[in-house]
């Protein structure tokens, strides 16, 4: 129903990824347009009285591309799309075409800006995506071909790794050094200082390295609309699902049904942080987990445990590489 809606300071009007059902006109106060980046948000714009927000979704019904949060006590007028559609049908066809065209141009411009920002980030990164796959492929291949069996995994001949890195694949040794440090921090390998500048490198599972390379390479060469990623902010949710999933007996397909309400109640005790039943929403939208359903008065979700267990360490490594800065 259309009409005024009050927001207290810091209250969200809607969040990035929410379904779009209305547009709004700001009557008083101030709204911030925010975009998620990692675990934080970037303020893109400030809107005041007379400004409109959420209107682009009227034409294509796409989820919210950004969040809107009150920067002060704010009053907006809600204009539901359902009511507006009835009025829009009475417009001349030429006017409808102009409005749709303008909206599409704005969407395309926003997407191009997003792509350029992403390209700039990758260009300035220590580990652009294809560098990550290249370095892991070098390390995994040398480990599998030349590695000597150790108590756990295989030891990699440093000289051979250096030769493959510099001479064959023409990659800087400092990047390989940083990559091995990232892998050690995640528990995939061990670096031991033997003195006089010598090291012993032990890769615990060379097969993991090669499977990761195949996974990430396949992901990178997919078109944008066919990529399914686990964002850094979603990793905490995946950890919680894996933690409770491993305590549950799976069916023959490896699927488990998890009581989200119980997880929320137990999360502070078990995980040391709060899990919210709505944390799985974005994963459900990506079909990484099933849709929420009600059972015995509680909310639950179906999780394919083996698939999530495989993907989690891949995305853990990807996000760890993205965090490496040029000053490291």
C-alpha cells in the first residue's frame, strides 16, 4: 500500500539483493546509497527531500543493486510497483519506449562502471586471478612430478620450483614466495627455514592444488551471468553450515537438513558469533543451498554437504589471495 514510511537514523529502507517491490520519494531527512565491498559498505550517494530512489527496478524487476539507509530520521513516500503498473499501462507506447530505453542505458552504464572498477582492482592486485591459477599450477605440478614423499604430503625441491617459476613460466620468485606463505597460512603446506637461505617446502595435498586450478580456471572463463561465487561476507555462513552439517547424518546424496532456528539459538555457544536464519538467503538465491522451509515450527534448509565442503577451501584461498597487498 502506498503512503508515508518513517525511518530512524541508520535504519535500512532496503538492502542490496532484496526483491524490488516499490520506489520511494524522500519527503524529509536523508538517505545514503551504499554498496557492499568485502565486510564493509561504500557510500555512493546522499539523497535528500524530493529525490527518488528505487525507480530503475520498476522496468526490469531486478533485485536491489545497492542498499539504502537513513543517514538521519527520514520520511519517504512509498509507491508500490503494483499500483504504478496500472497507471503505466495508460501511457502512450512511444513514452513507454523512451522510459525503458533510458532505464536500460542507465543499467548498462552502471554495469560498465562496475566492470572498469573490477578491472582496476585486478590490475592493481598482487595476485590477479590468472596469476593465482598460474602459480598454483606451477607449485602443484612440481610437487606431483618432482616431490619426494614426506610424513605428510611431499617435499618440493626449491631449485626445481624456482627454475619452473622463473625460466619456464616467467613468474617472479617473490610472487611464488608470497603464494607459498598464503598456502601455509591456510594449512595447505609448510615452510621450514633450514638456515643459510635454504627452505624445506612441504605440500600436504598436491591433488588439492591441481583441483583448485581446474575449479578457478573454469570459473574465470565462464561468462559473468553463469558464475556462482561465495562472497567473503558469506564465508562465515558457510562455515556455520559446515560445522552443524558435519554433526548431522546425511542421506544417500550427501544432503543434510539443518534446523536454522536451532543453529541461531546455539551459534553463540558453539561458534562464538551469532548466526541468523536470514544469513542463508543469498546462498539460497545462488542455489548453493536449498530454499528455507518450515518444519515443526522452525526454519530449516537442505545443504549438499560434499559440494559445500569442496568449494569452501577453494573460496578461502581465493579470498586470501585477494587480501594480499602490494606492500606485503
